[in-house]
C-alpha cells in the first residue's frame, strides 16, 4: 500500500525591505531638524529679550545698595531677600499709583471699547461711502507718536494758549481733572487702533448669515447686537486683554503732562513709580521689585480675562 506524498509547505513570503521604514524615519528626523532650525531664531530672541531680563530683574530685586564705612567706602550690594517687595507694597505712593491706574482703566476701557465698536459697525455698514478714507482718518491718531500727541494735548489744555481749557467742564491740570484729561488723550489715540481690529474681524462674518437675518426681517441694530458682536467675541476678548495690560503700563501721557502741571507727580502711576525709583533715586532693587509686581498683576489680570472669555465662549 502506497501513501500519497505530503505536499510541500508553500514558500514563505520574503520579508518587506526595511528601506521604506528607514526612509520614513529619516524624513521625520529631517522635519524635526527643520522645525528646530525655524524655531531657533525665535527661541534665541525670546531668551535674550524676555527670559534673561526677567531673571536679571528677579535677582536684582533681592539686593539693595547701602553705604559702608560712614559713607566713605561707597555703596555695596547687600542681599535683602524680599525686603524690596515689602517696601513697595507698604509705600503709600505705590498704592496711590495703583489707585490712579485702576480709576483710569475703569473709565478708559469701557469708553474706548464702546467707541471703537460703534465706529467699526458703522464702517461695516453697507451704506457707508468712502470706507477706506474713513478708516484711515480713524486710524490716523494711532500713527502719531505718543510723546507728540501728549505735547499737542498739553498745549490744547493749557490756559491762555489752547482753546479747550475754557470749554471743558473740568480743569485738565487740576487735582480732579487730570485723570479725565489723561483718559481723553489715551482714548483719542487708541480708539482707531481697536476700530481697525474690530472692523477686520467684522469682515470675516459670513455674508450669507447677514443676508438670512435681513430676510427674516432683522434690522441693522438687531443684526449688530445678535449676530455681528457675538461672532467677533474672541477678537473683543483678545483686544480687552491687550488693553488691560496697556492700561496697567500707563506712562507716556502722564509723563508728558508732568511738564505742564505739578498735579501729576513722579509716582502718579506704577510705571512712573518704577522710573522714579530706577533713574531718579537710583534704587534699582526697589525698581526691579516694583517691575516684577507689575508684571505679575498684568499676568493675573490677563489670565482672568482669558478665563472669563473661555467660559463665555463655552
């Protein structure tokens, strides 16, 4: 009895060559190197202009200069820990500067945002003629340097020279009128900048949505409040963050007005307080501590605004 031969097993397929995997790995490595090369200039710029100055300011805020040997040995740097921070927080002049900036922000931000939104909505209206010309006219105050704008407004406020002193219901150089004067200067300069930002955001609103609203009988005011403003809400919140940071760093307008009136002191705002501590009193440790505190306040307020904007978007 013969048995049938057992069939041979089919040949195994040859293993796939490893070249494609190696080639994919090489391409991934090249992409990583290209990304690192492109990001390197920004990383170096960030390190040199942001991180290193912050680290230097932190170190500087922990030291102070003191006289030794009855003053004959000159000044020496002494480690004081957080004494500079305690001095700044306990200084009445620093607290008055924070109060002035808070009042300035409470008045300036709503007025400026309301004006910028109204002008942007008017420019976005289909009935506006010469839109480019009006946009340029609104943006023109922002193109004027802050120091020059401050000098112009200072002469406009000056009694006997400018026409505004007799027209305004308050004294621009008085104790109670200098804050509205500074708010007016900043609002005049920054309204056009935010108007262009809001107007650009309004251009991204889908036109079919606006046409559908008109077809449903919505008027211009209802369309602006119910469709346009909600759709540009992220842009509004981003502008609010930058405006809040800029309000805390108020410097140019009161610095220029100091040459016209003695009401604006050298510590009228936190930025002026830092300037006076560093370049007038030569107390670099206290100036560095005040700078760090101002940066922390700006970061906390920015995080709060972004948190509120994210929650509102959800």
